[in-house]
C-alpha cells in the first residue's frame, strides 16, 4: 500500500521546497513538489526530482570507516560506531592536552540547510569543547554585508509578488538554474506584459529566455549601478517624495554619481553607453519594477559594494512602494528565531572563559598550512566538501594531507574531502531525520519529519554530535536534548513574525507563513533597519575600483593571464553535492570560450585544454560558443577534483583574496591563461 509523507528539501537553494514522498513498503518510490505549497506549487527542480537515486545509491556510506591508506587515496576499513567515537574522543583529548581546544576546527556550510543538522547540536558541541569558531563566509557573507549597509535588513520582495511586476531584472541570477520556483511568477508577469531582462557575464539558460541580455564584464556591477544612478538622478527620474521622506544623504549622492557617466561605466562594464541610459530610464519609470539579485554578483573583489549599489537603486526609485516592486537577495532576516537558544554560544565560557578564535572558512588553505598558536590539529568536516569547493585548492589539499592533522568527515558519499579523512561517519539525508527550515527566497517556515528509514548505520548530525558530547564526558543537559526540545527552544521568540508558530502547529500544517502583512512591503513607508528608519545613502563611501584580477586591474597580471574566469553554479548540480554522477561530472568538465579567444590559441570545440595561473592548473574540454564575451571564460562548478585529470578543479586557480566587506571569497575575480593540450 502506498502512502504520502511530507518533507522539506534541505539543499542550499532559496526555494526551500515542500516535498511529497510516496512510500511503498517502507521504500520511497516517488518524490514530487507539494502542490499545496504557495511557492513549490507541485513541481521540483531536475536535481531534487531525482533525489531518490541519491537516497538509494549503491555508493551511499552506510558504516563508520577508518583510513588504512595514504591521505587522499580513499582506502578505508569498516569499524564500529564505538570504535569510531572512542578514536575521535581520544584524539581530541590528546590535541587539547598538547595544543588547547582551539587547535580543533569545525568546517561546515550548506550541505544541509536544516537548522538542527546545520547549526544546532554541532554548534553546541564545539562551543562546549572550546574549539575555534568558523567564520562561515564562503557563500553569502559579502552580499549580506552589502545589503545590510544599504537597507539595514535582509528583507526582500516575496516571490509571489513578482507576478505584479512590470519590469523584472535578473541581476547575476540564473533563475532557471538556481531558483526555478520563481520562474512561474516571472512567466505570469510576462503574460501580463512585463519585460524580463538579465544582467550576467554569461548567456545562461535564463539569459537565453530573456527579452534582453546585458553581457556585463565580471566584477563591474557596481560601476553599472552607479551609472544608472547618474542617469536617474541627472534626469530627475527618481522618486522625489520617497527620497525626501525616507532617505538621508541625497545631496551627497547627487554629487557622488555626477562623475559616473554611462560612457565611463561602458568602458568598464562592456555594455554600450546608450544601453545603460535606456536601461536606467526604463527601470526608473516602470512601476512596479523588481530586481532579483543573486549571490554571483558578490563573488568578486568588489562584491559587497556591488550588492549595496544595486540595492540602493530600489530606494532611489521608490520601487518598494508597490507590490511587486523592490529587490530580492535574501529573505532570511525575517525568520527571527531564537538562534541563541539553538546554538548556545554561551557554552564557550565554560571551556575558555571567552569567545574562541575565529577562522575564516574562505582561507582554509592558509589555516591548515600556516596558522599557529595553536595550529589546526583536528578538523571536523560536515555539510561541506572543502577539498572541492574551497578556494586555493592546492593549499587546501596540502593541509588535508598533513599526517599530523586528524580529520573527521561526516558524509553521505565518499567525496574528495572524505578521501582525506582519518575517520568517516555515515550521515542521514534530509528524508531520514527531523528538522526545522527557514528560507532565504520566501517567507514560509517549515518542519520535516523522517519520511524514510536511515539505511545501514547512518545517523543524523544531531545524533552524532550528541554521541560525541557523551564520549567527551560533557554532562550539560542541552547536549542531550531531543530534536523536539531543540525545535521548541528555537521557536521561543518574542518577535511578532513568529507569534503563534509552535512545534504543534508546524506538525499539523508542515509549512506556515510568517506573521507578515499581505502583501508584505517591508520598506514601503521607510522602515529601514537603522535607528531613524531611513535609508542612509552614505554616498561618501560609494565607489568602484576594478578588482586586482580583472581586465582593468593589475596590468602585469593581465599580461600573463589575459582571461577572466567565472565559475557559476552548474544547473544540474548543487555545489559539489551531485558530483559523483557522470552527467554532472560531464557538465562541470568543460570550459566555455568565445571564438575570438579560441581561434588565436588554436582551440576548437571539444579540444582538451589546460587552464592555469600562478596558483595552479586544471584540465577541461573546450566548448567554443557565444555564451561568454571575448576575454571571459566560464567553467561551471563544482567538479569533484578526484574525477578530473590531474586531480584538480577550477578552485586550483581561485585565490584566498577576500571581498571588500564580509570576508567572502573572490571566486569570480580570477585571471587565467588557456592553452590546448596534446591529450
């Protein structure tokens, strides 16, 4: 007999879909989108529609493993959970005795977006241990910093409102590839006459479907936004009433953007000056207008400034006044959950009497190879695969191969990182455990219960860290709390957005919209996240300087490495999550080049090429097409390095240089050279 069970997708995506799992004799036989969820609306992306393949893959890790070969060789033997936990506890005690607890470093990110399994019992355990804290910057830190500087809050247009827009700009947002549940609202708006434009260095699927594609040079988004402000202010197209009532510093902004002519921005962005003028005019006069800004924009050296300047366009034009107007980068701040009760940072005082040191995850290579006082001697990796996804890959791999580094990997598959671990622990998928989910692309809080039984000896992250706490002799009651107790503590918030949302209600309904007005217009009457409720342009700090690694950056570097590499998300992957699949590996094993760059290098479509700079090299297959402009090359990410020739992917080329604010990585500020190989 077949039954249906609700779940929630835990992958790192703004859509945070509600799922329906069809179960027959205890086995999942079908996965589909929940038709009753207002954003999921009954369909799934291609990745998650096939997730049961992952669930029942013969490559799933089912038992604890201990390394028996060289680090990186992937040779292990099966051991019991007791052996694994005893080994970890003994090594942790030895490290703490010799180097102190800060010599142990957790490393995690968005492999699970569930609050319990992503930032719950794990945080409690490491805080109690006194381990180094991880600054989780690798995805959204620069964008968050830029948005907070501009608006003072991370609120955005709710996806359901995009149907009301008359102009939609996808700015660095491949909606069809990474935010597909917004697309039906875009389609609905276009059926009512809305225009849809894309600003992106690459002609991706979304750009190919747009009314106009503006092929911007990588890392120049702030220059374009400043030039649009020049036109809007100079031609008095801004919303004077909104600016007068809800902003501060407009006169300085007027002076600041006066020099940012479309001609000046054109030389930087590669977009014709007349197109910049037309875009600025159309954006300013079309009501309502919505910008879907995504995180690709902030993976540049000027990423925070890019997000900030684009966000200020929505303020200057008063776009927030109407349903369907404004900007969406993230909706996450609306979920005013009790993170203190969930994560228990206060436990650090029990171990250290202070906050532990903070290590930026975007500088993992340096942390593993150069950090001292104390050095990193223990590493616990979960919800991430840094051997594949972290920048400066050669340094990361050198660190992971240190014989004196004790590494634990909590995983579902034998990833590049798991191959370097001393102990590998099998983890459940999101279909196999309870969790609480916020979203960063809509305003619905969701609860998932186990829909399927965990295979083999797989355990949830929550249970693993409970067991580790007990093995370390920690007797703090919060380290043995049940999943439900943790959820209840997280929901204990006095914020009106959460009022009346209880575990019992979530159990009944599965998904609950936050207590927000209908429609939610966060900045229609000001209400910006500053003490006076106004948006402060702070124009004296608005500026754009080309990234060091760009066509307008360091001329000496440009002479050696004349091409700008971008590595956007692969449409059918999710960072490195599905890298074990042959189809995903093929899609991430290519380099897109413009014909103008391929021809003088003697490169034809399908040739094997070497991409290199001063940090390293990797090997890909050439795709000579018109999806990128001259001077730009594109390698969809993120390939499992061990599946690539030479054991490296594009992150052997990316640097540890950080963004202008937020401490984020600069994946898209990367100069390279390309040559044909004889293979």
